[in-house]
């Protein structure tokens, strides 16, 4: 997982774990599952594509093999049902607002994230 995402994903995991009905597994497992989701939802180009094609997921998850797609989808639905979608959306929104403010220009973004789960 790219180091640039480690901090934001860890913060999201802490926020999700602090909710009234948190996802199971605690902060470390939530953070790992978020990282798995991000790596699979990112466009299949560059570093991420190389990692996936080289079966790199087990290297940073510590598992003997990549997560099954059904497991990743079930976990995504669970995280979403427990408020994860709103937390992620707000984190992305804040990140974009900061980037646009720093740039000082309009920004256009395209996403297909709602079609992934």
C-alpha cells in the first residue's frame, strides 16, 4: 500500500472503531481491510497494477494469499453499513478541498466508486 495512504487509512480506521456499533476486528484489521479495498479500487495502472499482478497483497497484509473477492466485498458492505461510506466521503472531500485551495484553481474529478461494491 502506498505510504501516502497509510496515515489517512489509519485515521479512518480509528474513526470507524470509535463509532457506536463499530466494525469487528478493531483498528488494525479495519485499516488493513481499507487498504485492501483501496488497492483494488484504484485504477489498474502503475505501482498498484504491478503489485496486484505480482500477487503483492500478501506481502503487506501478512497473509499467505490475497483476500478472496467475496471476502473483500462482504467487508466493504459491512464497513459501509456501519457508517464507513460517510467517513470516507468526508475524508476525500476535505482532501480535495485542501488540494484545490493549495492549487488556487478549479478542479474536475471523475469517479466510479459507487459502482465498486
